[in-house]
C-alpha cells in the first residue's frame, strides 16, 4: 500500500513537471534585453557630492593695473613730389656764379692792369622772382669804416680776365661816380618821420600822458 502510494506520487510529480515545462515559452533571441532592476538606495548611507565640472574662466583683472595701451602707430607715408633739381641734382657750370664767390670780391673800373679799384661787393638783393635784383657795392672809407653802400644792376658787372691773367669784376664807371650815387638803404632802415623809438612804451589809453598831481602840502 505504501509502495503504491509513493509510486503514484512520483508519477504525479513527473507529469506536473512536464506540464510546467511545456507551458514555459522559449526566449526570443531578437527580443530586447531587459534592464536589471535598480539597486535600492540605502537611506542610511552618507550622501556623496558630485564633483563640480571645472570651467575655463578668464583671470581676474586687478583694478589697480591699467589696461595695456594701444601701441599701434600710424605713420603718414605721403611724400611730396620732388622738384626737378631735387630729383636730378644740379651741377655748377662756368656760366653760373655762387653767392660766396661774389660777395667780398673787388670791383675795378676796367680790365687794365692799372685799373682803379672802385669798391667791394658787400651784399646781393634777391627779388621776388628769385633773380638778383641789385648788387650792393661799398665805396670809399678805409677797412669798412666810413664806407658808403650803393646799388648797381647785376648785369652791369662783368666777370672778366684782366691783363695780368687774374679774374675780377669790372664796372665801367669811376669811384667818384659811385660816391656821388644815392645811398643804398633797405626799406626797414628808413623810419617814418616823427616816429617814436621802438623801445618806448605806448600810453595805456593811446593818448597823451596826463601830468602828475602836485603833492599835498604838509600838515601844520
């Protein structure tokens, strides 16, 4: 009886296991994987801080440090067009005369070896057109003392070779004629008549200066 009961129980168990195995659905290999359940958080565990992500920040500017100045330099490269002489240069020829070779030269009355020395070139007057307007010749005196200046045309002077093979200025006139000529004076050397001295102070009101009041009589 007991054996029969144990056998019946074993058979029933095998039949139940087979039924369970048949009811189980085989896994689909193409089915998406299921996520594992999240691990439960222990409420008693200490909280951990998430490290902050470093950011690229510009260094702080010291307010006491001045900002760098703009060192950009702008240069004007505009150059004026050169003149004809500046571009090509100039060469002195035999027909030219330098002022340094004219001023101080002696002037004679002719090319003869015994010609009269009538004066010396003291200065040149340059006109508005850039040409020599006059030559100032000093006449008379001794070593510049008591000398008289007269003006002659530059075209009247002749640069020649004298009989003694020396170069000189020749002015076809006489010393007496030069001494009788009008004196040479620049415009600013002739003050207007009745002109006050340049260093005299002008009255404040532009008129005559009033006489000073007499001093008060001393008290008795």
